């Protein structure tokens, strides 16, 4: 059998039989289309199935297979896995922190029931599984600066509760059945070509759009709210590097990964280096309480030690990259 993804990929290239195929569930969110692009370059475009419950734009469908997959529909997922001989499932479908608080019942279905279906089918059909977790899986009782890989996790949002459940369930299946479950706890992710849907860290993206469009931004978090963030390129690279590791080389299955931490005030100062007249106002809302219960700085030393994780973007580079990418949109 074929273990590392990279060796499967090499085997494909030299024409051997074994092909690794991936399904990315919930791939029309912030992370999915970027990961699909990266995967298709590495593992072949026909081996990477994007999926979601929404109708995609034509540019997405033209670059490789796209199928309907509802993670709440066990049979639908089962059929896809069997028909397309899926080996790996990347499960992105989830309601993010702020939106989930406004719709707890739906969040429990998508974030918890959806994960049950994925986990059970993966186990039944011998798939490997990647599911992202989040800084939201920590809570006010966790050490906040820095937050270690293994520590107290008592989140106060349904999003956080569902992600702790995912982490523990995946580790349980790994321990009990040998399921190859892998999980990274991401901070807020900064992307210029995709939008997050209803998170607490979204301000760090919107601020760039408003800075370029209006020269001003009203922030729903206070000036000194420090949160861990990372650039999408680092985030997607962390997924690939982590998934390509031999399973035996991973002593734990859930890792913190981080880029850099900043406050809205510090990010505004960074933006002013390029847009000197940029103004920021503060009008904290319900998301402030969520942010106040999350880590300020994520300790990713376990990922650095165990699989050589290194971020490439600090705050300055994240800001300049966002401004450069978005400037043409507003010119
Ligand atoms: C959110 O703010 O909900 C997400 C996250 C940090 O998981 N971006």
C-alpha cells in the first residue's frame, strides 16, 4: 500500500496503478479553493474533488471535478466515497464562531453531526482524514500567552465546543481503530481572494478592503485585542506538509500552528505605513467577548519540533501582501 502522499504522487507520474484521490468537503469556504488549487498541482487535477452544497462559479468547476456533497447526508457521502474511490477526506464544512453563536442548532448539526458522518465513513472505508480545528477550541481558563499544544480546553462558544469534540473524537478513532486522523488548530486566516463566513477574526481581512476603498474602518473588536493570525499561503502549506508526513512520524494528531499575533491597533499602524491617512474607529460588539476568551499567542513549538513547521509571514509581510493583492480590486 502507499503511505506518504508524495510517493503516491510520484507513482502516478511514472504510470503505476495506485492513485490517491481526495475529497474536499465544504470547499467553497475560505480555505477550500486555495487548497484544491495546491492539491491539483501536486497530485493531479482529476484526483481532487471539490464539494459543497452550493452551486460553484464556472471558474471553479472548470479546473477539476466538483460534486454535490452534504456532510449531513450519510448515504450521499458514502456513495461519493465508493464511486470515486476516495482515499483522503478533508472536512472543511463548519459554521464559524460568530455565525454559530447565532444559530446553535444548525451549528450542532453541521459541526458535530457532519463530523460524526465523516469519521464513521472514513473508518468504515479506510480513508485518512484531515479536519481543521481552531484557536476557538481554547477558552478563558486556557493560558492565553502563549497557549500550549496540550492544555485546559473549556471553550465558551458552540464552535469551540464542536471543535474540541472533533479533536477528541478523531484522536479516539485513531487510538481505538487506527484511523489516520490529522488536525491543525488554525488562528485567524488572512486571504485576499476568498472570504471567511462569520468568524471573530474576520476584521483582519475586512480592514484591508475598507482601508483601500474608504480609507477608514470601524472595528468590532477593541484596539488592544491581540489574536493569533496567519497568512493563507502559510495555512495551506501547513496542511500539505502535515498531510504528507508518514503517519508513524506523528506522535500526536492535533497541533497548534501559528503565524504572528497582532492587535487591531498594531495592524492599523502597519496599514498606515502604506496608506498614511487610514483611520480606524472602534465599536466593539458581541464578538469582543469571544475574542477575549481566545489565545493571544499560540505556541506551535510541537509542530515545529515534530514536522518542522515554520511560518513565512510575519505581521508586516501579511499586511503588505494583503494590500498588494487587493489594491487592483479597488483601483
Ligand atoms: C473564527 O473567527 O471563527 C475563525 C477561527 C479563528 O476559527 N476564523
